[in-house]
């Protein structure tokens, strides 16, 4: 049997490492400038911890916003703990890095999406080419920041 390089898993680990590093920096020094994050995660993940009423309200995915008010951010190798305000009620959460579906910083138009594969898919299918590819912000309409129009840039001026 031929050995293959599992680029999908390598990319996922690298991108989760990037998220870990960013969150550790925020843990130490707070959010710099206009940076803020929209993080969507799987609320069904076995290691995710959130209040029952939040699990009931978000039975599959939940998008949190780290911007003006958050508290008790603690990052560990497997995930991060954070307290967020839900209707003037502080709620502690624990989000495993493996549960993250999207990580977006709209202030710099940066985003990552982690593709998931349902167990009922054919296991012989190749992984998506865009697995873990950078993405546009994928947030709820009422949470979406104002978007800038895209710019078309010509590369001709740099060609020799």
C-alpha cells in the first residue's frame, strides 16, 4: 500500500496552530486596534462546554463575537475558555480548537473555514481542495460588519 501525505490534516493542524497563537497573544495583551473575531463552532462537540440554554438555542453551530466585552480568556493546547455577555448575563464557554468551523477577523478581511465531512459520506472521496482555505466572513446578517467593495488589482505593473 502506497504511503500518502495527508495535506488536509496537516493544513488543519497548521491553521489551528495559527488560531492558538493569535488567541494566546490576545490572552496576554488584549485585542489590538480594531481587531475582533467571529468564531463559529460545533456546539455538539464532546469537549465543548456551554450553558444548557445556549445548547438548546444553538443545537448545532454557534457564532461568538470577541470584540468589546469578553473576560477570563484562557488558552490551552486543546482549546480556549472565555466568558461572554449574553443579554447582560455573563456565560463561561470552553471551545475546543477541533470544534471551530470558522475563524474570521473582519477588521483585516481574514478568515479560515474548516470543512467537515459527515460520517455517511463515502470514505473513498478525496478531501475538498478548499479544505481549510481562507474565506470571507460567514456570519449572521445582524452580526455582519459593513463590507468594503472588492478591488481589482492589475499585476501588470510588476511584470518585467
